[in-house]
């Protein structure tokens, strides 16, 4: 696609519920990133995929958070037993394979705003 | 642990003014530094990327400098316009293999017509 697409754009859920957030990266981008941005803060790294595998998941805050990218394209961020503190904008970004021109330039989606009541 | 600080947190200037946004980072072992722009309700747009071996990058009215040894970068915006109003974020990628970016909290810029 022309850009990074994230769905839903807004999600309101109740504490304790399960949530899935989807990211559709730019076609041909092998690297995919998830960040979380709380109000008044900069984005905080969660996880990075190169192809299908998670190359770095050190930013996932706890085992309630999990992300997959089974075919090396679309990724889903899954949050179990949501808590009010999970409320934030979840940003996805993609970039070209390392070693290619522009590989370090990330293209971000508009984000999914999650509100946990 | 890398930490990124941006000063000021907010800045309001009249149209036409030249301005400088500041970014500092605690660990000088960086791979690159990027400046992003974020408009309300939207994702981030990459403005400039400076590799660790570079001193500056320019794009139109924007110029970003990097002083790795002192842990500082500046974003210079010439002849500011109301359309430049946005939050500007600085992000650092450290050496060591991980491709994660560490962001500052941003500077919210308002350019008044």
C-alpha cells in the first residue's frame, strides 16, 4: 500500500478485556516496529520484526503483551487482560531491509488509540 | 541506558523567525539520530536522519546538526511558517545491534501568523 495502515484507529475497551491491534506495513518493507506513546511522552519502543521473527522484543512491558507477524507482512499486537495503564496510542512503523538505501528511515502509521475504562 | 532530552518542551514564535530546537542524549555510542515531526492525531514523519559519522543534514529550510561527543543535536528551522506548527521529536538509535529508537518527549512548536 501507499503507507502504513493501522486498524482500528480508535478502540475503547473495559479493564480485563483482550485487544488486538493490526498493522499493515508498506509493501516490500521487511522491518516492522511497534511503539507506544502515552500523552505528553515520546514514543516508547515495544518490539521489532525483521521478516517473520521478532528480532528485539525487549520493550514489551510484561507477558500480557504479545505480537506476531506470521507471513512477514501484516502484524498484530495482542494485549491480554487490559489495564487502565495500557491506555495510549500504539504506533506501527516499517522500513526497508537493512543494507538498502533508506533502510533506516521509518514510515509510521497514524496509530491506534486504545482507551481502557 | 540511553536517555534523550528535548528543550524547550514548547515554543511559540512569530512567523518568519529562525529558530533552534535542542536535543541531548546521554550515551554517545550512537548509530544515527533522527528528527521527526508529529501533527495532532497523526503518525510521525521523518524529517532528517544523521548518521553517526556525519555532522549535519539539510532539507529545504531545515538543518540538523550532530555533535556526538557532546551528546547534542540541534534542528534549525529557517523563516518559520504557520504550517511548521507541530511537535518535533528527536530519536536516537544506539550502537549494539538493536534497531530500536529512543525518543525524547518532543518540542511543541507554534508559529503564529
